């Protein structure tokens, strides 16, 4: 299906998001539940998301992307990504840490 159009997400660490997600009735969602220490591996073009972090702890991720030696960069898309990221990092709006629910401070 290729790469769907993206836009800035406004979330540090997840700087891009889909402009229009595919219709849920056409493309079933697969839910993964991960426990501490678990990992999820997927193709870079796999549509994926996560809910908000409602804990007092940072959510960490580590991403790797591998490309064929025959691949060539999309210079226009890369330039747009870099402009969007620079604008986001220089903006006054910084992401807020969600407050934990329950008895945690």
C-alpha cells in the first residue's frame, strides 16, 4: 500500500502521524498488550500507535531502520520532515507529562 501521507504529530518522540488513518471497517486493528521488558518489532511501513502514557515514568523506545543498498532517499520528504521537526523543537508548546491516576504522586 506504500506510505500514507504524514503530518507533524505534535508529540516529541513520535514526530509524525498519519493525515488520514485508513477506515477501521476495511482494515482491522490488531491489539498488542506489552508487559515491562517486552518488545514489538514491525515493518517501518506498518501503521502503529499507542495510547497516552498515564504513568509517572517515561516511556522509552529505540528504533532501527534498515534499508537496501539500492534504496535512495526521498529528498523532498526528508527536507519537509526536517523543517517540521525544527519548527516543533523551536515552538513554545512543549508536551506535558500526563499525571498518574490512582495513589501515585
